């Protein structure tokens, strides 16, 4: 039944491709290749050994037969926990538990011991293989589930964990609004992000959709793992001169798993900054600061809808912060107190809501994934320092990413991924108080570069194929992407006057 459904999905996606135009890059690699060599203890290659790779989370199984040289290759494996079992008549069977990571080309060799053939049963040698990384052509490092879940992350912005990768650098955050960088290019236009192989690049300004330095683009526990690629990286990744992050979301498993969390902080648990302490010392009777509250909350749930066939994973995370931004005008010598009425700490509320839902259906040679990721952000910001509160903006962002992907693996040597990706971004930044912009040496009132209203929609049809050649000695990968990107923007300058 699933095979018939998959064929219909393929036909529909190919029909949609006729509506798209423009060839660009190919789909970022979302699957893993596992290869190795099987020998006897004396080094002799073993032919026709059966290699079975079982996903311990979904019970999906792939298999291969070793070649005349004792080699095997299995392509198109999703990231996850696997049990590799090797059986050959006349030799003791072996099992190994391994973890395969996103973007990995893994190697696992076996040396089998001879054993007498019996009819009572088969003795199996089982061991857990430690995490391993083979030699790579690019410079990249994975950030795995244990690090995502266990490392302290005050803002819950998972992208900040890229800072633990060698070659990355980080900066002291200002209100949580800083992301890691690599090389001499800290500008956020010089990196790219792929979620389950779908690109999140904005073609309006080169940043990512939703501007992730403002807040987390995804729930922390929705991300299974990601790999940070430093330049130079493979041709499958595009539009990232500094670095590229390729992430995968959590899939449902054969076991129900879930969590609920909440965190709260108030003024009583927040220290005063230097400026606030100085103001309190100077005017203790009138000193006051806006109320501060921060709440983080969410849930995660995943499991089977139909065991070994249909799975779901859902995550939601919300953050609500009522904070303040301090305005400190200059004090001109001729009249130092002229701008004191505009000084102080003013409310700057921020709300960030993110969610991910993923459905996975397995059947035969096909695996279908439907992934939705969304974000809503609302904040009063862009003022402070010598910018009066009315120079700030109200920023509202909506991001929706929808992907339908079919992974077809008719044999251990062939894998084909066909996906349809739709990415929508609504960006609305409007002045807190519309009006004339007045710039003085010591203070600025109003903002002349806003409003900015942007709507961007991209539709991509991507096909990517992986083949093994020469009895597994070579892996060839190729793909094609048809994309249509539509951007509508409205940004009048000096609409209310600038003086």
C-alpha cells in the first residue's frame, strides 16, 4: 500500500516540477553511507557474508552481501542508533551496536572466527562499537544529541552550540542576540542553515529567514543533531562563505518518549547592571526599573502511530521575556541635563514561539517523511544607548517550512531522495512611534529606515541520487534542484522626514 502511495507522491512531485524554474544547488546530504570489509582472522576476504543493519529505534532493516573482495556498502541510512549483524555459514556470527551521525561516511570492518556448523543454534558475539568518524574530505564536526540536551544553554538557542566546534568563535551576547562565527567573516550573511536537507537562506538580505540571532529558530529538543561544515565544504552546500550548519530533526520511534519543561525568573533573581546601580546611588528615592520576568516552557512527544510502520514526533517551545533596554543620552556641556527626561530603562517585551512536527512512514524500499517547522517572534527592540525609545521598532516574524521527502532504497547500493520544500517568511518591522526622525549629537528620536515589510516564498523540487561503484570502492552522488523564489518588500526611507 505504501509503495503505491509513494509512486503517486513521486508522480505528483514530478508534475509540480513543470511549474518551477531555475537550476541551483543540490539537496544537502541528509543520509549516511556505511561500508566496510569482512575477513577471516587470517585476513582472507569472506565472500557472500550477509550484513544486516537494523535501526534500533524504528526497526527498519537494510541488508547487503559482501563482494569477492569481502567489501560491503549500504547507502541512504538516516542518522540513528543501529545494530549491525553479520552472518556467514561456518563462521561465528557477530553483532555490533553503532551510532551513525548526520553527514557521515562510516566504516565498520569485521574479522570473523571460524566455528563448527551446528543445527542447535547460532552463537552470536555482540559488542557495542564506540562512536567513530572516518577521514573526511571537508572540515566538519558533529554536535550530537547528548551535547544538545546536556550542555547549559541559557537562551535555548541550539545554534549557539556551534561555538563548541573547533574553528568557531563566539561573542558575549547582548540580550541573547549573538551567534557564533567562523573565519574573518562575522557577518551573518556569510553562513547557511539546512534543516533535514531544506535550505533556510533568505534571498532578500542574505541572512537566514527569521533572523535567528533574535531567538531560537527551533525547539531545543526537536533537533536531534547537526554538523558544522567550515569552508571548504562539499559542493552540495551552497551560499555559505563562512560556515554551513546541516541539522536533522527528531524522528518518532517504536517507543513513546516525552518531556515537559518550564523555567521562570523575576526581578528578585536578576542583578542590576552597572548603569542601574549608578542611577540607584545618585537618586535612591526615585530609582525604579521596569518589571522583569522571563518564562521558558514547552513539551516534546514522539512515538509510534503504527509500530514499525508509522511514527510521529512533535515539539513546542515558547519564551516570553519582559525586559528593559537602557537609554543613556549624552550630556552636552552647555546644558548637561537637557535630555535627562528621556533617560532610563524602558520596557522591551519579547515573545518567541517555535514548533516542529514530523511524520515518518516506512514500507518496503520507501521511507516517506513530512516535516513542518514554524516560528513566531514579536519584540520591541532597536533602541537604547543614545537612541530614545521612540527610535525603536516592533519586529514581528513568521517562518513556515514544509517538506515532503521520499527516500527510495531498492538495494544496498542505490539511494534516491526526492523532496518538495516550501519555505515562507513574513517579516514586519514598524516604528514604535511613527513620525519625524531627529538626530542630535547626544540623542536620536524616531527612525527613518523603517517600516520594512517583507514576504518571501521559496518552492524547491530536489532529486538526489547516490550510487556505489566498483563493488563499493566508490560512491557517486548527484542531484538537481528546481527552485522558484518570490520576494515582495516595502521599505520607504525618510517617509516622515529626517532632520
